[in-house]
């Protein structure tokens, strides 16, 4: 069982191209908050990442930095600049027309590819969330990632038949390669996140059993036996890695699976109950109501009343394009102000 692949599949954590940004001189831009994670890939030059309350982070050519969902942040040409506000129309126009979005002044020395990864809102397993700080992977830490970025930049520079399909595939591949590089190189940043738990062999083994057979009547004892460790060891390692008990995780994953099936299929509730490990329909109803705040049947009805039910996101959709940058601005060089207050969309 490839646990990461399975969770990415169920959670629908696929990527979309935000925009290609080209900038020169002194430039800076606060970004709109976005429901998904943002991956900034620097293909040329240098970019500085600004996050409120943290020291600016230098991101050089070949590097990439992942910012978790809902984190207000800015990107700039230096550690101390005035950040501009978003020009949404310019961002949408650049994405729609397939051109680059330009910032600052000539000559353009920096190129950044902004990618976005959004998780299915009906899935609560935190694949790309709960990263306490931005995750930075340098070029020297992952040569394979750099070669994939080159493929992406080439495809974007010379679009042809099938470019959309190629870009979609490359964007998804970049996320997996980025995760691999981070897990291999940054052990001090891994604890407390779902991705970090993949580095603990005991937790990873237990998760593989859960995801391979979610319908099995797992208990902490039987899961510990399957992972060849004691009950106490599994409980301790699970809490350290994920901040919850094995039993709580099993329930969470079952509810995620059930939620997606309720939305996307016409299976009877009783069949879904059996498929996710509840022999009793009453027990399933009780667990589902506790997790989602309503009965399974009501949950299904409410989801299907929404427009585009079952299609939580379309790739390259200009209607959901965040503001990654604004049009050309004159050079400025003063301390960055705090970002604008978050506004709901």
C-alpha cells in the first residue's frame, strides 16, 4: 500500500498552475489567501518569501517553497520592500492568455512559477495542512525536482497539442517530488504533520494497514500486532507523529471515505457503512453524525444541492485564480507593511 498515493487520490489533492511571474528591480506583492497550499518554484533569479512574524526567506533559482493553506504571505525581490496589493484582473488575464505576469522594472532577472494545490473539502485528513511553517527545499537537495521544473518551463514556453494534459501531470509530479525531498532532508521540520508521520516506520506501517483495509475492525491492539509493536509503543508513536490516537485516525479516515462516496455515488447508506467498517448501520449513523454534524442521508442531500457537486475544483479555472501579483509597479525600498486583513470569498 502506497499510503501517500492513496491519501492524495482520496483527498483530491491535485495541482493547478497559478501564474508564471517575471520580475526585475525592486518588486513585492502580498498574496490573497487561498483555500489550498501554494508552491512557489523559482526557475531563475532570487525571490524572498515574507510571512507575518517570521524572518524573510531567500529562495534561489532551482529552489521551491510550499506555504500551507490560509497562510498570508508575500513574495518580493528583496528582504525589505513595500508590498503592493493584488491586481486580480492582471493575474486572470495572464493565466487566460498564457503569458507571464510582469512586476517591477526591466531588466527582468527573476522568474517564479506559482502552483496551487487544493484538497477536497469533504476530506479532513490533513495531507497539505498543519505545516507550522513554510517548507523550503533547495536545488541541491533534489536534482530530479529541478529537471521536472525544466520540463514544465519548456512546455509553458512552447505550448502545443496536449499541453494542458502535460502541465497537469507535471504539476502533480512536482508535488510528490517536493514531498520526497523534504521528508529526506528536513527531519527537524517533520513532526506534528501528516507528511512528517511518513518518516516514522512504525506509524507508516500502521497507516498502510489502515488504508489497505479500512473496513477491518481495527483496534489499537490489533493494529499494533499488525505493525509488530506493543500497544503502548504504537499509541506513543502515533500521538507524537499525528497528535491523535490510532482509533481516532481510523475513524477520521473512514468518515472521509464515507463522505466522498455519499457525494459521488448512489450507493445505499447501508452499503457504504459496511464498506468503511461498520457492521451496524446505527453505529455508522452515530459516528457520522458525531464527525460531520448530521446524518449520512442529510449530508448527501445537502452536498447535491450545491452547484457542481462532486467537482470540488477545476484545474486552470480563472474563477478561482488567486492574486499572485499585480501589474508593473515603480521601484520601492522600505520596510514591508503588514498584509491586508483576510477576506472571505
